[in-house]
C-alpha cells in the first residue's frame, strides 16, 4: 500500500503541474490579465477537481453526481493531455527564441500572435479529432496473426485464440458498446478467448448490465482472464469473484492445461506485488505443471517478459499501454516499455504480442491510435513451409 501512496502522490503532483503549465501558457499567449486571468484560473481549478472528485463520488456511490463529475473529468483528462503537450512545446520554442533571438534578430514578443493563432488552431483540430476518436472506440479493428508454433502438431487444425485487452468496463460505459464486440468475437468461433487484464474498472455491483454479455462469450476451450493493475485499484478479490461468476476462468499465478493442446499460464499484474502486498508468483511451482510436449501460452498484462526458468512460452499476450491512446502519449509509452504495440519475435519461434487495447481508460476517445480485437491462428511449423 505504501507503494500505491507513492504512486498516487506522484500522479497528483504531475496532474497539478500540467494544469499550471496550461494556465500560464493560455494566460501568456492570449495576454489575459485581471478578471480574465482569474476566470481562467477558476475554470481550470474546477476542471482539475472533476476527475479526483468523480472517482471519490463513484467509490461513495453518490449517483448521479458521480457519473457527471467523472465523465467531465475523463473528457478533460484527454483535452488536458493535448493542451499540456502543446504548452510544453510552445514554452520550449519561446524559450529557444528568447535564448537565440539576439543572434538571429528575432523579437520573441512579436511571436505572441503566432502562438495565439496556433493555439486556437490546435484546439479546433483537437475537437475534430475527439469526434473521430469516439467512432474509433466504438469500432475496434480486427487484427489477425498466423503464427507457426514448434510444439503444435503439424497435422492439427489451426488453434484460434482471440485476445481482448483493457476493456475497462465501468458504470459509464454502455452495454451497447460491448455488445458488438461480443458478437464479433463469437462470430470468429475461437478455440479460446483470452482477456489480458484491466477487464473491469468499476464497482462490480454497478456492472449488472454487462453480466449477460460477459456470460455470452463462447470458446471451445473456455474464456480465460488475468488481473491488470486496475483490478487491484477496484479490489482484486471482488473483481475476480465477479468475473469468475460470469464463467470466466481467472488464472492467478496458475497454469491451466488443456489436454493435448497447450499449457496456459496466467500471471497477476506486478502492481499487486509492488503496491498491494500480494505474494509474487513462484516460477518453480508453475514449472511443476508444465510438460515439454505442449506449447505454452502466457497471459501477462504488462508488456514485459517475466522470468520463467525452464520452459519458455511460445506466445505471450499482453496489453496495458493502449498504444498511448491519445497521441503524443504513444511516444511516452515507448520510453517506458521496450515492447511496443504489435507482434515481436523475441527469439526464433517465440512471440510476444502487445495489444493496443479493445477499450479505453479515462478520455472516451482515441487520437491516432486504434482499438482492436486480435485473432491468433496457431499452426504447426510444417504448415508454414
């Protein structure tokens, strides 16, 4: 819990700093003084409160105020990210102009109208991008990957696995958003469905409308899930119980062997150990359930490769990053995680796939990223020669 408090302190500090940066930028480029500057400050302060107050009201079950505050906060988060990026770049350009202006004879003060017009243009582009981004969220793309796996029989039919990641189902989401996703997945007739963490992001007792849809997911060998970091924010035990009650087999640092087909390993998100006092998984204990004749598929929320001595996974399915969800944060995920969205062959015949996410967190839109449903067709090595 101490680690979580540290994380929360850092998050809130950065969150406040972003608001201050946006405030000083807008005040500067539009030359706001007196009442206008105070109006901007008060407006930004109210927006600053909308997200944390919305989360607090949600935990207090204070409807409908919680939904209004939280939805406002989510929209504002997305706008804030973009405005902060713009302000950061703008201040950097202004600083360089002032630093080198005497050399190239540029008056930084004369550039203020340019920055003001640029700010208005970016805000207009942002509004259009948000409208497009809403549609992107509602229509995830289907990505298909056909992979050759050494330990699959070459004569066997392709093993079809569908991955859904980072659904972030909460009380603000509509079941009508989730319904076509379920229909699309079932239409693929998968052998196995893998939900790779951050499945739900709200109190389970507020998600009853999603129960019939979760129970409708169908696969020949079952529907499997693992925890993401957001399951811990809500409560790992209660979210696991809720999902298990819907027919989803939650793998918590455990192995499920599908006879004659594969070993499926599901590991808890590392935030459980880092911030919530969970016991880390025991790789030696996991290895006892593995045999060398069957392929291994690993479900692990974050796009990192965990240490699993002995048997190596043939395929690891991860998510977590949302591919940044809103550009330019796509660039930041590249600084934090070595493995970015997409398919990686980390060694011959060994693959890691990082999903950009089926759902979204926070801002209900994407900018220059896509939601996805991912289908894997695993074949024996001989079928690809």
